[in-house]
C-alpha cells in the first residue's frame, strides 16, 4: 500500500489551534486518514484549482493539495465554511 506524507502550511497549523478542542481532535483524525486515501468519499475537487481538494467535518473545511508524483498532501487551510474559501 502507498502512503502519502502530510505537510502543513504554518497558517493552517495556526488556524487549527484556534478551533475548539473536540473539533481539533476529530479533524486531526480525518486528516490522518488522508495518508492512506487522499481522495476519500465526500471529498470534492475545488473548481478552478488544479490538485486542490476539500474535506468537511460539521461546519469546518480542510483545503489540501495532492502531489501524486511525490506522494505528498499539503494542508493549506482549515476553517469554518463561511470563511475558508476567501
């Protein structure tokens, strides 16, 4: 089985720290599953963006980029639905 490595933008780490603790743990578990399957059920490719996807948990969204050639997933942004796409 092929595993992807997860990299974090500093801004995404900062955004994650500002969320409520219960949501942080669930989001981290969800992000960890991306190592095995970077395109899980429910993920969506972002329109107009090459290699950018999003997964959701409640009102939160995780925007990430997949580099299949290098087996890397980069977490770009984490936040509430109303502000994460801006």
